[in-house]
């Protein structure tokens, strides 16, 4: 059984044994009041109130004895060196000082031939990090083997024993860098909370097979949740972790993870299996394989395979919203190569779609790409002209929809013209696509060819500005982007992988409003935008950025996706965005999309955060999308009193009249330990949610016990800091 993290620090006490052996390698030539002798680690200096030799080969030093050698200092009231036995004895306020360790004891005996001996009543303090303890005695077996009796270890300050690790017998084998503890117990606030009759651990940073700290918690859907991981150090370049998990309402889940760095390959592979789930009344499993192979300095291959037994696997067995909201699991194999002027990919890809049984409309399964090949080329001529090519060939497969092959090529040439105050970039391209479809399509062979021209331009102005006694640099950055693409009838082309881009500032400066190759918009349009930044002159910090933009159309829209009506206005919505670190503590990030034709708001994101210091964070968010989304999102961490912190998140959907995620937590920092409890409610389906309780005890320098809420807190509460990572200000 392996130890909890931090127990190896107890073994640092034993370095006093080898250091003492070196320190006491004295020579017979001793002078009164002071001496310097050459030892294996350099000269040794011995000083005392009195140094004398009462018999041949016997040297005694009494009164303020000091021995110094190679950064190690030894102190005692009395020291005796017997050259005939090559043995050192010391007693009375014995103290050893080393760069990383301070040790004190009552008496020391050490045989310098075989390094055997003992140190009684040792008390130690780590010098460069928190850590202290004591023992009843240390027995030195030889230079590389030591034993301690009744040893303790804690990172709490002197006089505070809120927690400590107690070991009845501790054996140290430096030749193998292994420590073995017997009858070890962990005490917290005077109560033993963990016990093991036996454990072993490495004395260095090397990995070692053994049990890791268990985690436990509770959820509404699974009941008590206990995870006991066991680590297997199989080789320096690959290892495994087994993690059996007890779910009180469901049964025992078996899991394993295998990691490897084999030659030019690396990967992480995970399997989980829950036999006979008592709630779902079936066996459940998941597979996650991710491996990459470096075939040459420029070429890689890889595979990614994710699959679960059923649609509700993540919703029932996970508490992270980023996992419970997954709808498509990717599975692909790929080959990729990168070169100076060209790059290429070859892949085969499909998906597993996880349906929501409570949703009224099923999720459409994406097309599989079996296979997909891509080639990209780029070359810049001496006159600055840039030649580029993006091309691909894909076979799209689907169990119920039209299948087919698409071949696409888009060569372009562009000439960036830039100077200190602006830029002008004309670009001309030819978009060519060929489709070979199956018999279910109205047309089996379709060709689409069209030229695309764009002209991007912008200028840069700036001026000094003084506001409230502070100097700023204000910029004014107008930008104009024109695109022309003639209309081509695309109504008979199926939609394999294409969707309409969300309207945004970045999308306004793209040639095609669609992502994917099945639609190329007809365009005769001009985008106008202006950005102004306020930059702090002394620090260079951008305090505020204001952006306005709108696109104007000179012709009616004809190319759309199936079921989507063409636009009826000659201008897009107005986009406005304001963001920046407006003060030392406040940051804002807002965006607004306004329909100028109907006078209504289409999309709105309002965000603000207040962070006056570590452990103090408040976040405010509001999100609105016309007819689909309206959510408020509040979260924060704040001190409630001395050593107490509160955490919360309230994410509520007003459109659906339900709580998306709710979180409340408390955390107490005891100085050398911290305890935190978190209650979370998470929507897993349209009409279902689950509750989870996390309770964790963290012992500084030792490790964490209990269910881990840190991932949930860091994801749900931006700016969250564990209380034991916050520097306390008096």
C-alpha cells in the first residue's frame, strides 16, 4: 500500500544520520579551543569551551561544542570521539543544522565504520517549507538503512497540532529509495480519521505502485459515491490507474486508465464498466481512447475513439456541466503532415449521438466522413503576392439521409499592402465544387463554380488623452471590408456539414456567412466598423475598447439553407461591443446586436466581474438570444468572516423557467488545513436535474481527502481561489 502524499517528508529526518556521520569523521590531530580537519566533504572545524585528550585516541569537547563542515552545523554540550573504536558520542542539547533540515535531540551515538548508532528524542523542522515532527528515537543500521520509532509529521506551526501523521515504526532504505511504515494513522483535531497497518513509499520524486487518496461524496441519482484509485507504475514510460467506484444506489463501477510514452507515440486510454446498474437495470460502460504517433518530424498519425453504452451515461454518472451537456462523441483516425509550403490531412470520422429522452425534438446525427482528405498550399512571392490553395475531398455517409462525395478547391491570391497607419488587402479566388450523390438525390452530379473578390482595408489614428489626472492613448481604427460573389443556384445541393455562422464582429469580416462547403453565399456587400481603444500610457494596459459595426447589402439574398427564409433588409443588425479593465477591480465585457429595421434586440450579452483581491470575486452575466435564450448568471467567492469563505452560482433560464445550475459552498481555512463543502444542482435533461454534495478536507503538504469540488468550483465560479492558496493579509 502506498502512502498519502507528504509522508515522505518524515523520511527527511533521516538525512540527519548520514550528515552526522560525515560531520563526525574527525581526525586525531586536535588543537585546544579550535581545530580544522579534512573530511570527505571538506575541512571540518571543531570549537568548544574545552577540548582535551585524557587517553590515547580519546578526544572530549565540552561546553558550547560546535562542529561545522560543508554547510552543516552541529551543536552539543558534550562530545566524545574514540579513535580506537572510531565512534562518536554526544549529549546535551544535541542539534544539527542543514540547509533543508533542523534536528535536535537528547543524545547521539554513531559508529563511523558501519554508521550504526542511535539518536534519542529527535525533534525536527524542515527549513525551506512547512513541516515538523518528532520521534522517540532513530536507530542507524548502516549508512543507507534507518528506523524510527513513534514518529510524527505535520505542517502546522509549532504549538498547533490540528493534524498530524503518526507512525509507530518507520524503516528507511536509501539504497532502494523506499520507506516502509507500520501502524500509521492520521489524526485530525484529536481524532484518528485514517489508519493503515502497513504502507510503503518512495523517498524521491519517483512514481511508485500503490493506493492513492480515496474520494467520496454523494449525489441524488447515485447516492453515496466512493472512489479508491490504485496506481500501477509499470515502467518509466507507461503506467496505469485502476479506480473502482462504489455507487450506493447503482453498484460497483470498475475503471482503468493507461498512459504511455512509447518511442514516438503517446496516449491516454480509459475504460469504465458498471455491471447491472440497479437503477437503470442494465450494464453500462464507456470507452475513451486517444493516441498520437509521430511518424516523422513533420508527420503525425492518431486515433480518437469515444463511446458509451447509452444516452444517459454522462448525465447519470458525472457532475460536470461540460460533460453532462455533451451530445456528440467523436471517433476518428487521422494522418497529418506539415511542411513549409504545404500541409495535408487524411481522416475517417463518425460520431455517437446522445439523445435526450425528455426532449421533444430528437438530435440529428452528424454525417460520417469516410474518408476525408485535405490539401493546403501557401507561397509568398518576392513582390509580396500570396498564393494559397485550400482543397478537400470527402465521402459523406449517413444511415437515413442522402449520401455522396464532395470535392472542393479554392485557390486564392492576395496582396497585403501595409504601412504604419493602415492596410489595404485585395484578394481574388475561384471556388469550385463537384458532387457525386447517391440515387436518393434529385441530381446525382452537381458542379458549382464561382469567383469571389474581397477588399479589406483599415487605418489607424491615435492621440494622447488625459482623464482624471491619468494619461491615456486613444486610438480610432475604422475598417471597411467589401465582398463580391455572384449567385449560383445551390438548392439541389444537400447539406452535409454546413451551418450558418452566428452573426458576430469576426463573422462580419468573412467572405462566406456559412461554415462548411455546401453553401457559398451570393454577396455584394460592404462591412463598416470602427474600434476605439483607451490604453493607459504608463502601463500599456487597455482600459476600454468600444466597437461598432454593420454590414450593408447592395443586392437581395438568394442562397440560404433549407427552411431558412432569405433576409428582407439591405443591412445587417448593428453590432456594438464594450469591454475592458475599466478600473483596478472591475472588468466589463458586453455585446449587443440590434435589428435596426424592426427596432428590436436580437442578441445581448452583458458581463461584469469585480475582483478586488484573491478570494474576492463577483461575476454578473446576462445572456439573451431572441426567442431562444434568456439567462441570468451570478457567481462569486467572498470572505464571510475570519478564515471563512462562501461560494455560489445561480444560473437561471427565464426562457425555460428552470435552474440550469445552482451551487452553494462554504470553505474554512485552518492555516495548515482547509475544509470545504459544496452543494450543486445541475440540469441534466430538459425536465430533469440532479443534486450532488461535495465534502473535502485538505491537509497542507499531505493531500486531500473526500470528494473533489475544485474542478466544479473553478469551472462554475470564475476567479475562484482555494483559501489555502490565498496569502492572508493582517
